[in-house]
C-alpha cells in the first residue's frame, strides 16, 4: 500500500489550497480527493483530539490513511496537503518517524497579512465578532501564535534535511502562480513543462454579505448531525450550486487599520528577521508595513 512521498505541511492562508489543486492536476502526481487529512497531527492518546469532530481530524488511523492512497496508479509523486502540520510539533515527529524521506512543501506569508486573512475567515464562519484588537491581544489568540513561523520551521529543519524542504513565498505565488507550480514539479521530479489552470481562484478570503448564509454555513460546519445529513441527502449537483452561492456571498474585507498594522508588524518583526536568516531569502518587504 502506498504512502505519500511528499506533503504540503503549511501554512494556512498562504495558498495551500491552490498548491493542492495545481499538483492534483498534474498527470504524474496523485493527491487524495480530501485535501486535509491531518492524520499526522492526530494524537490518539490525547483526549482533546479524540473529542474533536471528524471535520477537525477526519483521518485517525493508519489503515484509514493508507486507504486515501488506494487509487494510486502510475503516479510517481504521491502527496497530501494538511496546513495544520506546520503548527504541530507532534506532526513533525510523527512524519519523521513514519516517512522520514518524504519531501515537504511549505508556503509562507507575511504574518501580518496571514493573521488578518485568518481572522476574517473566523468572522466569516461565525467564530469571531469583529473586534479584532480585543480578541487578538486580550486573550493572546491562537491566531497570533499560528502566524509565527521561525520556531516551527526550525523544528522541521532539525528533523529533515534542508534538501527535502521546498519553501515558497506567498508573494511569489500571487505574482506568478504558473512559475511557482512548475518549480514544485521540478522539486518532485515530474514534468515541469506541465501548465496548471491558475485562473480559478481557490479558497477565496473575505467576509459574508448575508448574515443568514454565514449562519447556515456555520451550522453545517459545526453540527456533526447536520453535516452528515447534508452529505448523505444532498445531490452533488445541488451541493455544487449551494457552494457557488456561498462563494457569491463573500465580499472583500475592509483594509486593516494602520494602527493595528503597525502593532502587528512590531509583534512579528523579530520572527520575520530570524526566519529571513534561517531560509536565506529576502523578507524585507514584510518589514515595511
């Protein structure tokens, strides 16, 4: 039974959904239908993980994980994408123990922009109220921590050889998605002349126009029974129309207030400088907020 020989380990809100699709399109690459398996982040000895709904940890056993790759045919690059892995030391060690020679792909983004995008997704899904400074700084939100990258990347580099890790800057992905996708193809030793469809925008960020649509989506995401009934009873064609309607309910969120941008830039400055030194890539634009 096949196991992946590469994994997109992160970061969330840094183009991982697009990378998943660009790789899935390639004839020599196999990606499961389910984007985020999250198996390596699941700790079966952790009661908190066990209590989480299936959407948080959909794959919880090695047998179930292997089954995700049962349809592999002649593809030479076999992978999955679970951005949760970069934030999980448990996942890093589990990946290293089970597939130590796997190649790892990491897309990183200006932490200020990443945080703001992630926060607005929380607003969109009904998990945040919109009072961003209070919710981020008064409670030391997990979102603040998740936008940090240096220590997490350093851990992966301590476990895996640097040649196994491909780092993409979100800025470069936005500037020329085809070029970055083809650099991934070269990294995975598949035909780099292949051109993916980069016209479709995946996992668009934004906030809801309709509060009712946002509420309905939140119930679907967080109520296990509703989620199962929806998947079991809703025809694929109608589900596609509802998905399109939800995408149409999203509008661009407001620009970040300058005062907040300055505060966050100061908060992340040291982490950006240390990451820049670690990966030997110019991140100075991230410091000029």
